[in-house]
């Protein structure tokens, strides 16, 4: 598939971190309702869970601070690549790269891998435009590249990332801070319906620039998804709403 | 993704403000002691996450679910239950002396195990600093500070501890770091499990002897020997 021709049928997928590292075919889930499966974030080296409070609820949503635990790229390939090969839907591997070398190394090893249609590269919050551009350039290869932008920086980074060769953009969860039960302030990612208005606004702004965006953020109904598609998104990602079953 | 229909049959609130709900459901949907089910209200478009339910009492018609429960729940509400999920308590056959230990602020998640063990003829000694609702007269109830004295009495130790209190269990048990417990022990690690086993999101990660385990899938009941406490 040409890397600039990302097509999802249906135009709905799970967001990274919402359904594990590979489709669980024993789950009874109807996989035909998703156009692709995005893996949990995978880093070059192993990552342990964050210490301290990791979940803080608030009206309309919740904050997560998990640290993106994962076994590391090599171990993830050993464990999950066979499942990606058997997957009933195309798999997009979500990668967390700390530097150019890590990004290039992981991408090269995913090229040509059966079942893997593309990579979603997660950019860290606070990344500067030039660093984002360089990461995207070094990630260019034979595999379709989606770049996940921090929501707060989406408009700032989007043009450079697309010009550098990304096939599409996706939107990361917005970040925030809340006190936990002990009063200690926890910083993390925000999920839930309360996030949707922000996501819709960013999609509308990106669509005006005619940039291909895969929308996500607080999508809890078919109406939410339709609004994002009507606003110009090429596809929609579902996150915590999937956990309602 | 299997789920079953259920209904809230009755809601009660005791003097301490603790709320319980009797859930009418098929027997296959009743979580065994330590396991959990995830509940969503049928037709509710405002839900952010499912509600985690542990059984504090079991009957042939369903189970009693204990706090925390949504304030919006009322009798007659239709629910969809997914589960039971996770690993529960595994009481060895022939257990005759069961010590229950409440390390958090709720006794409810151990109550169904007490019910099960008592039905099997076991003696129950409950160590808790949280007020208990009326329990059978045969249960011996003691403050937590008396627990170290009971370790040699028990055949099996079942604890309920919020995740942040796992690190302080040795103090509660009164044993030193190199000491082994004189009997098998399992702990229900109480922690938010937002993805309910679907995502390996890591929010419920519990420190283990080797790496970490996920309460939603590997627990929430663990052999104490498997954890880093």
C-alpha cells in the first residue's frame, strides 16, 4: 500500500493504549467494527509502570499517569509479532522513540512485517518543531507513518510533520494535573467526554489547513465520531469508551 | 465481551454512610470472593467508565455489591455486567481457621470469603479497625493490633489492602523482612482498574518479586509470596 494512501474501513480504530499490544481474539469482540488495531505504546527499552498515583477521576473524565509500561521493542516483537500476523485487522504499531537512532532502528525492523500496515510515532509533549521534523524524516521508509501529536501542540507541529513525510496525523490525549486522594498533584493524560470539545476544535482547525488528521479525544458515541468525521477527520480513534464494553 | 443483564434489586445505607446494592443476576455472573465484575447502566450515555463490583454477600438470586457505588444508582436500574473477571481467593480445602485482615477502609470485599469459609465449617477471626456491620456471632472480631498474635493460629490468611498500603504490610503483620509467614496468605490488592483487563494500561500495576503484575488480569487477589511487599 502506498504510504500516503491510508484508508480505513470502517474509519474507526482504537487509540494506542486502549486494547493492549495485539488483538485478543478470545475476547469475543467484533473486530469488523474497527478499520485497524493500534498497539499499546512500545519503547526501545523496557519501561516500568509509573510510581505513585496513576488514576485520578474527575467529573466528566479521569487522569491517567501510567508511564507507558511495556516490555521494550525486542521483547514486544517476540511476544506479539505472531499475533500481529494472525490479526483479523491491519495492525499499526505505536512507537515511543527517545531519539533518532531508536526511531530508525525500530522502524526498520517493522518494515515488511506481515500484518503491520503502519506505524504511529508518538511525539513527546513539549517537543520542538525542528526535533519533530527530524524524527519524522528519519522515520521515512516503506511503512506508512502516522505521527501522533500532543493535542496542545497539534497546530504548531502539524505543517512541519506533514511536510517531512507523515502520511497522517493523530492526536494525543491532552495533559493536565489533579490532586490525588492524599493531596499530591499528579500530572498525566486526560480522558473522558469532557475532552471532546477540545478535540473537535483542533480537528476543525487542522482540517482548515487541509491536513489529514485521525481524530481522538473523548469519543463516547456515534454522534461524537460523526461530528469529527464531518469536521474533516479521515478517521476516528476510540479510547476509554472501549472499556465500557 | 460477554455480558449479562442484571438489575439493582435493593439499595441500603448504614449509619456510617456505607452503601450496598443487591444485584439480581444469573448465578454465572456472581463474582467469587476476590473476583470482580464490571457494571454499566443500560441506556446511560453519561458513563465514563464501568463500575467495579465485588461481592460482599452471595445468594441464589445474585450478590450484594458494596461501596463505592455511584450515587445515581437506584433500585430497579438495569445493568449490564461483564465478568466475573480476575483471580479471586483460593481457599485450600480443609481450611479450618481463617484469619481475615482488613488493611483499608472497607471490610466488604472479604465478607463473601468469610461467608464461604464459614459455610465450610471454618472458624473465622477478623482483624480490622473498620466498624463491621452485624456479622454472625461465631466470627471473632479483633483490632488490627492483635493480628501478630494470631499468625500461629491461622491455617490461611486473607488480606484486603489498598495498593499504597502494600508496602506497610510487614508492620501490620508484625514480621521482619527475612521472616516467612507461618501459613499461606493471599491479598486482594484494591486499586483502580480502569481498563478492566482490556488494555494492559498499567494503571493497576502491582510490584511483584519479578517485575510487576496487573491487578485487573493477574489479580486482584495475589499469593503474598508473589508480591514485592
